[in-house]
C-alpha cells in the first residue's frame, strides 16, 4: 500500500478503475487530457500531475487506459514519454485495448531501461469497471504480473496471466471477436421479435437464460429496448478494436467473415453519426 | 399425476424429457419411428404404442418433439394423425422447433374438434434436457398453458407464456437467430487464439465470464477444444431452424446478414459431411 500508482486516462472505464485504487488506500497520481474528468478523483485525494513525464518520475507503477494505439505509442515511446521518463524498476501497465505488436515493441524498448511492461486489457464494460468485476487478461513477464496482482485485484475479479508480452492484447482480440458477431445476433433477434408482433421484453425472459444466453443479451438488449444508447462502451472504440483484430486476422491469413460483417455494420452506424453512442446502438440499423 | 401423457419423438432431447415425465410419476405412452430408442423408457415403465392413432386415443396430453415441419404436419394433420385421432379436451403440445405459420394452422384445425394445441419449443440443448433446466417458450391459449404448467415444470426451469398460437415458435426463432451469429464469433475467437499462439483453454478462462461470455462459449467452446463434435444439437437441425427463420425474415422484409452468413457456413459444414455432428463442429471450417 505504500506504492504510488500513476494513472493516465480517465474515461468511462478509467475513472472507475482509478477510484477503486484510491479507495484501496494507494497513493494515486493522475494525468489525463481533459482535466475536468479528474475532478472527483482529486477531491477524493488523488494528486494531479501536469505532464506524463512528471507522473512517470513520481510513481512506482503506472497504469494507462487511453484511446487508440497511436496514443499508446505516443505516451509510451514519444519524447518525455513513459519509457523515457520512468525510473528503473517501474512497472508500466497498459490496460488500453491496443495492438499486440505495439505491446511487444514497448515491452522490448522498456526492457533496455530495466522497466517492466505488462499489457493488461480488460473486459466487462462500464458496469464491470464500476463494480470492480473486470476480467483482466495479462501479457508480459510472469514476475511482473505477480507483483501487480494485488493491484489488479482491486479492479477486477477474473485476472489471468496469458503469456509473453502481447498475449494480453491477443486475448482481448479473442474477446472482441466473440462479441462482434454476437452483437449482430442480439440485434437480429430483437428486430425479429418486434417484427413478428411479440413483446421483446417477454422474449428476453425466455431466451436470456438458455442456449442463446450471453452477456450482451442480458446487459445490452434491455438497454436497446429502452432505446438507451448511451455508452457503456463507445461504438468508435469498438470499431478501433475490430480494426486491430482484422489487421491480425489478415496477417494470419485467417477467414473472419463474422468479424468483417460486424466491422462493416458498425462503420455504417458510425457513418450515420452514432460513433459516440454505446455498442448497443447497433440496433438502430434495424429501424423498421 | 393421474394424467396419461403421450410422448412422440425420442431423439437426444426427447428421451431425457420423457424420462423426467416418467420419473415424476405420470403414466407415459410412447411412440417413435425407431423403437430401439424407446427401450430404456419401456424398461422404466413407459408403455409402447404401435401408432400415432393408438397413442392419441389413450392419452390426455400429448407431447411431440420430432424432426422437421413436414413431420409435424404429417403427425398432426395427416390421416390417423393427432388432430384426427385425439379425444376432445386433449391438449397437444408440439415442442419441436417448427414453423410459426404451421403452429397456427394446427391450432386452428384442432380447435374445431375441441382440442387445444400449444407450440412450446425449448432451448438449453442436451444438457438442459438432461438436467431438466430447459427454457420452454409457449404459444397458444393461456388457459391451456396454465393447465400444462406442472408438466412443463418437470422438464424445464424457465417457462414463459409468449402469446397466441405461433408465439412459442417465433420466440424460438429469436433464440436461434441470437445463437447463429454468436457461434461464428465463438469459432473465430478460438481460431484466432490458436493462430496467435495463445493457449485456447487459458483464453477461455479470461473471456468466458466477461462481456464476451455466452452459453455457447461456456458450453460448446470447451467441446471444440477437445475436438468433441458429438451432438448435442445436430447441425442438420440447426440448418432447418435457420431456414425457417430466414423464410420469416424474408416475409418480414427484414435484413438478417448475420443469420444468412451462419446459414451459409453451416450449409458448407453439412456439405463437408458433418450434418450429423453437433453445432460446435462449425469450428472445423477454421481448420488451419
């Protein structure tokens, strides 16, 4: 508990996660692009840092959960970035969903300065983050993983070491791939229920607990029925994730027709102006 | 309990369901195309009937769970079929996944002879049937549904009245539609895990309980990893169900690209000779 944790990125997920760390009694340094997003945390005792460099120099473990791979690359490998500024023996944990290849590159760069890096993306959405029930999938050196386990346990419940650097990101890709096609199925099921004159809420009572059951069906379908399309998990971020996954499947020469279809449909949704909605907004494509 | 139940169709699902009825203390008459499939039930006290007609004349409630809509039409509406042979006040329950329009037609025909019909397809697979944890989605008249509730409770746990005749089948279509695309996602996730050098079993530990979680991922993915492709739920039956759903979505002029893709992939699988495997055999299309 005498560790000082640095936290960069206070979006929907990050704010909840940082708050759990603070509540667990750690010293917490924070930095994020939009300072207002830090206000509640600062009131609760977190310390604002004006730059990545400043935060890096004054933290033992640094967690990032930010937007896009280019942001990750900038913050880790850019001038005055984490790898350049952190002290030797610091552990850096990127919880952003990002490229497996970039995770490897950061790991290797940091290693030359005696800094450990873990890639540790999460799943479980805004609810999982709020309730500290995230799944955390971790790549990097096992010893660093073990050092950080108490910290992970403050944010999540299902924490699994997946292997060498990049393995956390690869696992997250598996997760997003499974979700992608599944979301199409959920939307088509609800659209069918409406079109056939059934009561969609009563249909959910039947299908949510059987062989069609899924997290999406239990958690997102009810929001769809209320036309509550607030994020949760942003359409634009899901498109980013599916884009990374498609780069990887192309590289593997692996067919992924379900993932391609989902990527196409979500891009259509974004083109309609819904990129800042939650992923459950996909249903809007089935407006009858 | 003094009711005599007739049961027609002793496939993977039917055998377990009929057995629960027998164990609950009902008198049970059985008939099925292949008599050997009845052997265990007969040893346990069920009574064999040589024809649909004979079974119909000697049962108060008759349950069918058979193969295809044409079989349902034949057994219900054909010569010496259930509607012709059952006594007035009998309740007929079709638990086959079949056409909503056919369910309506049977209901209307039977009504003229003072026979009630419920369409009550199930979800939960072989495991759900074995453990009496099926979801049962029921269409027809509410009074008949209420009369049969104790019987449904012997076979399932999540029993929901969905509305007029055909509504059970429409609900089951929602269920199959949600599963169809979801299965593509599960296969692609596993294929990705293998191709990226991860340990797929460890990946499942990460992704099964988070936002990618689903019944398919928890129950079928582990069978996929063991290359256990036994049914479970037959590929050929799933193709039948998706065919019915596509007839309906075409009729509704509703886009269903995920369902179409799944139907296409499963047909490919059947063409490869796997129509009698379980639906988890879809992974075989991703053989690398």
